[in-house]
């Protein structure tokens, strides 16, 4: 028998800052860029009741942890449940099982911020956020740790949502956060654009992007949906989290390819390759860049490892037991 920790949502909540998540996720992408394995999500869909079972995984040998994410969304309860198993990357022994819901916006926001840090100009001043849900909050809170912004413009279709978002984040963050009345108003003057929506169609016109803008898109991971139009993809140096996603669920890229605007050679590099120095990131001040962040086991395992270590230090969690296969597989 071996023991592992079960960490509840209450255990996980508040254990690490956005900056700490960004640092550990940056390290995770470096490892992937140097060859550590990670695979895109798989999705099993059910029609009645409608729902989705999703998982993805990664191994981070330098961190010493491997694992992934499995979650169910929809089905009869029309809700979602997130589980993160972690294993020792050397021995293979289980380390922990996390209720991953509390961690989700932080580790996903951290991935977006790592993309901004790798691809955005150093002299950015204005940030546009399209979306006003928990993921948009996570993206914004993480992104302001890697660049100093003077102003953040927020748009989402429901006025009360964007105004509430702006009021809340304006009190928490240094840059002024304000709600605007359209995505165009947010994007036209932005140095960095973040999309964190559940939209199935593009949320802004790519012709509005000024030279030198960076875009992080993280709201869609479906071949049938997209947040960015073909113009944005065509104009940009395009960087996905995992190259394989451009053939599976990177909807914005797939739509642009189907329209003939780009082909597979338009994929510049994976984010990890840039972090690891295997490929160049931004090469000029007027270059438009896109980081397409669909969610991977890299940020999940990196973030989970961070939370696990913090929980151990704080004496949090409940011990659970696992039997190794050599004992449990009795062959009865």
C-alpha cells in the first residue's frame, strides 16, 4: 500500500497566487519544449442526456510529477466536475487526487499569461478582455503579472456582467479596468487582446488589429467553434499550445485552413518550443502574434504540483490509500 493526498476544493482554494501559477506553468512549458510528453484532450460526447467526458495528460520530469485532468460536463445535472490525479514521475506512485475546479481559472490563466510573456511586446499599455466569466478573470489576473498595463477594456454581451467584472477587477488590480460597449471598442486600441468566451463565431474583426498586437484565445477547443476569424489567423504569427490541436480541435485555425487563408505551414511553433529557445517568438514590433490556448495537461500538472506541495507544507488534505497492482491483481 501507498498513501496519497486527496485535496478538496476548499483545500486547494487560495494556496498559490496568480504569479506563482505563471512561474510554474512557464517551467512546465519549457520542459515540454525540451521533449517532455503531453497530449491534447480527448472528448467523449453523449447525446442523451447531453454531456462531455474529457481528459488530457502530461509528464513533467524536472518537476517530478505527471498526471492530467479528467472532467465531466453537462449530463443530467448540467454541471461540471474536475479531477486531477498526480503521480511521481520517477516511481510512478500516486501522489494526490485534486478537486480541480478551484484551480482551473488560475492554471488556465497562467498558460495565457505565459503566452503573453513569450509573444507580446515589452512596451504594451492597453489590454482588451472579451468575456467576463471566471476564465476571463483568471486570464486577466495572471496577465497583469507579466506586463504593466495602464488600462484594461472589457467587453461581454451582457452589460451588467461586463460592468460588474470591471468594477470588481478595477478594485483588485493596478491598471484601470473599464467596461466598453463593443468588442470593436476594446480591440481597436489594444496592444494585447484576450478572448475567454463560449462563443461559436468570431468575437471581433481581425482587420481591427493594429500592427504589433498580441492575441491570446482560450475560450474554444472545438473544431466547430472559433473565437478568432480567418483574417486574424492569416495576419498573425500563429502559436498553439500543442501542434496536434491544429488537426483536432483548434477551431479558429481549422476554419482559416478550410477557407484557404492558411495551411499547415502557417503554424510557427508550439509555445513550449519558444520558451525552451528552440524557436523564435516575436521578431518585430509590428508583428501580430496569436497564442491559441485550448488547454493541456502541461499547465494542469504544473499547477497541480504547485498546489500539492503547498498543501503538504500547510498540512492540508486527507490521506487515501492505493494498492499497487502487484498486490491488488490477485488473479482470483
